C-alpha cells in the first residue's frame, strides 16, 4: 500500500479533537502572531497535544511539553500539523 504524502495528512490545529497530538509543520500567520507563537515554543517540528476545545469555534487549549496555552480559534486554525 503506498504511503500518503505528508501534505495529504496535514490538518489545522483547530480541527484536531481533544486528546490528539500533532507535529507542527507550518504557521500561516502574520509576523507578529508568528513571533508570539515562537516565544511560546510553538514552532515547526514541535509536537503539541490538544487538551480541550471550547464549543462553537472558541479557544483551543494546547500543551507543549509541560506548558499549556489557550489559543484563539483563528490562531489555532493557522497552525498546520501532521496528526499522530
């Protein structure tokens, strides 16, 4: 069975269900937002875990190592990950 290429498996962080993990592959945001995320340790290659998602497009609580951060839905949607 052929392996799917990485791009076909990518999702945005806002769509991952609570309890799932993903490795960040890219951030489609402006420079200020990107710098803020980098300062939190959210950068390409890092594994994140979705702890909780607020209903109706609310914030997404993510864990990076031992730290947890609440990201707005729009910011989480700009973070591309490969689930797994």
